[in-house]
């Protein structure tokens, strides 16, 4: 297991069931920085099962609604979800998952180089991310991670977020969410050919150029970005596997279903995976039965989200037909607003 969300959550669930667990993580220690993650109801239910529901509720911001804008600032859609999404910092979530694990369970600076480096164990949980070496060695049919043709820049801006908001323009997206510390979580996504390779080394300058001329909410937020927090990298996803287990090894989290971030479900699905796998391993008569039951429970729902996230990614960063797209989104927004209006059926 890796020391990310999926690995730590699985370890916590298995330890609660009496299993002996070892987490091997390539990094030398836990991360000291990170961005906001949306916790949808399924993820909150998983955290409840892990005994962390109260901690996340008291250590998160609430997103009760949001809006989608055009680059000129015009609002296309306002969204009020039936259930508010909680926003938690990745570092805080990882710390909560690791809290209370016995000393020595997490081995920092101990990467697994490949299948030949696997320890003797009843089951091996491959929670080693989008570039999983265990998926590479044991699930060759999945193939290498797929480039989405876009670059994501994430960071933190000084000052509070005025709204949970996204702005869509030709070939690019810019979004903001609130943070518990009063600052703003920022994410930008744009087609790869909008940036030269050397520009990735100066993300703030790159964002100034890519989003020049957009509405003041975007331009001002770019200026407020704290450069030390910025991270720029190409986006990838993973072709859904035909099976999530091979012998005693099982894929969870991004190793199984890394997806575009445009539905905000990657971290959520890692938590749901972890709880489902731990539940099956605690309750099944043998490992093979548990892994088969986990596959039946999780593989297809996760695959649907990979495809849906890729679709939203492609639509939101489209270069062509953005006018009809925006007209359709505006019409959807007006219908939704009418249904929410007092007296509406």
C-alpha cells in the first residue's frame, strides 16, 4: 500500500478488523502542503465507517452552492446541491487517516519497485497512484496512463473565496473553492498547446497570460496566488481495468481508476474503495472471495466515473462549439432556477 488517501484508509479499515498491516510509501514523510478536496456524501459515509466523520465535519468548509460563468463574467448556471459538499484540505485528511495508526505501520521512504519487490503477505493492496508500478507489472492489459491533453495548475490565493465558482472558456477552465483557513483554493485547467514547456516553471506568469482578459474575479485571483503553493502538471487518467485483482494483489484508488478532476470524485472514490475492500476482507471466508466481492462492488461504478469525468473534462475544455455549449448550459440553469422558485411544482 502507498501512504496516500486510499492506502491509509484501507490500512485503518483493516487494522480495525484485526489484520496486521504494513504501508510502504515512497515519500520520506507526509505532505506539508495540498489543496482542497470535495467530500461528497459517499465519501462522508466512508469516513463515518472509519470513525472520522466528526473530525472531518468540524475541520471542513461547506459548499452549499456554486456557479458557472463565461469569461466575461456572465453567470450561466447557479447550482444548489441537495446535500452540501464538505471541503477538506488534503493534508488534514491524510493526517486524520494516519492519526492513531500504531508506530511502524507506515514505512516512509520505502518504495515498492515492482511486483518482484512485493513482501510476503496474504493480500497486497496496490494503492500506488496513477503511475502504479504494480498495475504496470500485474495488469498489463490496462496500459500506461492516458494523457488528457491538458495541464492543471493548482494553488492557494490570499483572501476568502467569494463563491464556489468555475469559469469556462475556449480550451480552458478556472475554478475557486473556499478553504477553512479563509484563503481560496484555485484550480486551472487548459489545453496543453496553450503553454510552452518552459512556462510550466513559472505557473503564475503562465496563468496571467492564459487568462488575460477574463473577468475580474479570475484576473484578481491570479494576482493573489501565493507562488510557493503552485503546482503545474499534465492531467492523466487510467483505462478502467477488466479486473481489479490479480492473484493476491488488488488495485484501489488512483491505481485502479485515476480520473480527470472535473467531477471532484477522485479522493472520494479512493475512500469508498478502501472501506469496501476492508469490509470484504473482514467478512469473507477467504481472500479470493473477498477480492471477487470487492471487484463486483466497485469496478463498474468507478469505471462509469472515469468515463463521466473524461466527458466533462472534454466538454469544459473544448475549443469548438463553445457558443452552443454555453447556450445549453444557460438554458439548463434557467430551468433549474424555475424549479427552485417559490411555488414551483
